[in-house]
C-alpha cells in the first residue's frame, strides 16, 4: 500500500496525468510480485503484464462501484486491502473521465452552435443577394419602361399638347402600378405569376410584348423546366434586355430560346454600338448574369466589340 501511495504522490507533484492508472498498475505489479495487474474504469482498461485467468473484484468507494481490479496469477488474490486502497483512486479516475467526456460534448456543441450561426449568416446573405439580383434584374425592367414612358409623355406634351398626352398618361399610370406590384412580389420572394403558371415563354412574352424594339423567338413547343432553371433564365434574359435598353438606346433587340437534346439554349442580341468587355470593371452588372446561370449549373457568355452590337448567349444542361 505504501508503494501505491508513493506512486500517487509522485504523479501529483510531477504535473503529469493524475491518477496514472497504468503507472499504478505497474507499481502494484512489482510491489506484490505479480505477473499482471489491470484496472478498469468507465469502460477503459489499462494495466501491465498478463491477464489470463485473473483474480478480479469490483473496486468500490463511497458505497458505489468505481471500477474493477484484476491481477494474475489468480493464486495471489484475494487482496481486499488493495481493492479498498484503490477505491478513491478509481473514483477520481472515473470523475476525470466523465469530466473529459462532458468537456468534449460541450466543445462539440459549441462548435455546432458556431457552425449553425455561420450557416444562418451565410443563408441570410445568400437570400439578401438573391433578392438584390431579383430587384435588379426584374424590377429594373419596369423602371426602364417607366423612364421610356415618361420620355414619350414629355415629347407628346411638347409636340401635341395636353389632350394628346392623355393616352400616354394612362399608360404611365398602368406601368407604375405594374412596377409597384412587381417590387412587392419580389420583396416577398414570389416569382412572376405567369412564369410559375405558364412557363418561361409566356413570362417573357408578357413582360416584353409591349416593347416594339424587342423581338421574341421561342420554340413553339418549349418544354417546362424546373422552377429554378426557368427563374434563372428569365432573369438573365430580362437583365440582358435592360442592359440593351440602357446602353444601346434605339437598337433592335432579339430574344431567342431553343430546346435541344442537351438542354435549354438562350440568346439576347442587339445591334447597338457594342463595347469592349475587357474594359469593364470586375463588379459590372454582367456579373449577375454569370452568377444566376451558374446557380442552376448553366453558363453565360457575353460577346461584344465597339460597333458590332452585343450578344448574350447561355445554356442550361438537362
């Protein structure tokens, strides 16, 4: 028992793991001239020497089982004094093991909570950016149309007087109502109703049909695609048309959609002044086009040069 006490004292002052069950088993094995000594605490078994056909006993402390002691040869036991002496040791080891387990569980919970917060923040940022793109690509179309309607109204007032401008005023009010409805729907995460109910072709026809400078060329039997794909292609086409209205005023614009054996092909072309894509800043609005298409596994290519117009081509695979 003195050897065990010396071992415990040495471990406590050395700053090492305490209690060191393997070290205690080694001391007991040598002091009692055994061939094996094994201690079990909390399902963990440590020791030294052989463990075949041992003498074993439950080690208790405070009226509660703390672990087990096994020694070989069996003829060396029973050693009730040794079991009683090891009671506080195994109780301490069990508490240390439970504390470590609680710490691991707590650390895992803390990491999971931190990951959850990060995922929530990332999801909120993704939703914010999606809403930003929807407002930019969808509502902007109506705002551009409003600006054009205001310009026509101003021209009519100047050239023909207030009476002739009444029809233009009614058209302007109608466009204001449509723009307000679209902004409200976009802010609440609702896609254009015609896009959901009737598909991509019908949605583009509904929102581009009142533009005399836009021609729509769509396969007569264009199939329905998943909502995410139709939404992405719809907004890419609308954004490309908006860009043409802003930067190629008066140009003829064509929107073309085709089914193929590989997937959905689309193109928006204008015969405006064109531009040099290499001269655009990295955060130019064209970035939205690539982001939307990539989100559904598709791709977009913008081709332009000064004096040659601009073509936006895209593809979403089946």
